C-alpha cells in the first residue's frame, strides 16, 4: 500500500538518517507488470548493468513485490503517499478535490530540509494541496515535461555543494494517455500503426470488438515506449545528481541519498472490454504499482 511510503519518508527525520538526502521520482500511470523488474519480457526501465537506470536502482535497493494504490486516480493516490492516509481521510477524493491532511513534505520542511518539486500532471496544480511543504513547486506539463530533471538539478546544485539536507520530488507523466512517445521511442516496441490518441482509446471502450489483438499489441508498444522515455529521463536526472555529489567531493549519489521510485497508479491497457485507461477501474493492472527504494 502506498501509505507505507509515508513511513519511509517519516524515517528520514530520525537522527540515524539525518545525513541522507531524499530523492523521490515517480511516473504517472505506470503499472508494475510492464517493468522487467516485475516480470515483463520487455525491459523499458533499462538494464541492471546500466548505472542509474531504474533496473540498476532496483538491483541496488529493495523492490516492493506488493505495493497498491488506493485509487486509479492521481490526486487520491498521491495524497495517500504524502499523508499516509486514505482518500476519505485526507480529502482528495478525486482530481478535483484538495488534500487537507498534514503532509510529510510539510514535516520535513519544518525540520529544516530544503524542498523542491517538479510535476508534469496538471491535476497537481498547487490548489490541490500537495504543494504544501515545498519551497519551490512547478507544474511542467506537456512539452515542458522534459525540463523536470534539469530544473530539479538547478535547485539541488547549491544544496549539494553546501551540504544542506534536502528532499526533491520529480513526477513524470508520459505513460498517461494519449500514447504518443517521441522518436525513437515510438518505434522501440512497435512498427507503423495509428497513434494512441484519446479518441481512439475511447472508441475502443465503446466498441470493444475493434480492439483486435494486433491493434492492442501496437498500443501496448506505444505505452511501453512512453515508459522507456520516462525511465530514460529519470536516469539522466539521477546521473546529474550523482555528478553533483561527485564534483562536491562527497562521493556517489547512493552514498548521500535515499532514492524512492514509485507510481501513482497503473493502466487497464485493454485487459477487458476494450478499456485502456484507469479512472473507472480497480483491477490489479490499475492499482498494483511499482515501488523501489535504494
């Protein structure tokens, strides 16, 4: 359950952990069984031999076999991550509500941590409550999603150099529909075919017989291409952080920080009745999510 992640966050305030920074990286709409570390044939998260890939991170740390989101929606799930409470308790019942419960980000900031967040989902605009506790919080959606890593690295550079304790959160969104990965990820797992646009996905739900095995496999290839893009973006960000620590004479990233990787929810992906999305489903493809800590 993602509420357990709040325990991970709260442990960082204890004296035994006071010298560690906290790096949180999450990917919107990423179901666990589409990663090689959870048994997928494809490995969009990279290889274990590739430093700072998500696969490498998993090998360095702990992989939760059974992590569950409380809902197939972003704000209810992330509200649980940050508060340790269920949506009925924290208030974020949907993406149009606000989280009112105390957040671990607030507690860390009150304890003197430097904090910054960059998120790509427009449902996470500050009025929803999750910006509380962050000194800087930006929504970089659409084409600006690619700026998340570089923007966070700009924030962390002086903190690393000055040895200030910090927590940063980056939330990437690419696997969310529409499935439209940039080149070359659009060809990584599939060939030519229709784009995974929202209209097509909605039509398949209305007319499930149109979701032929060939079309479904093509759309899964596009989805996995989006996952691969996100994984590569996170890897670049972690490489940049490692370089900052090394340049400051402090050793490697994992000598200085805890890194937590997770998702808010998964995706149905046509498993049943032509439904490819997530908000109307509570099957395991939607609420079983990856979680790794290194």
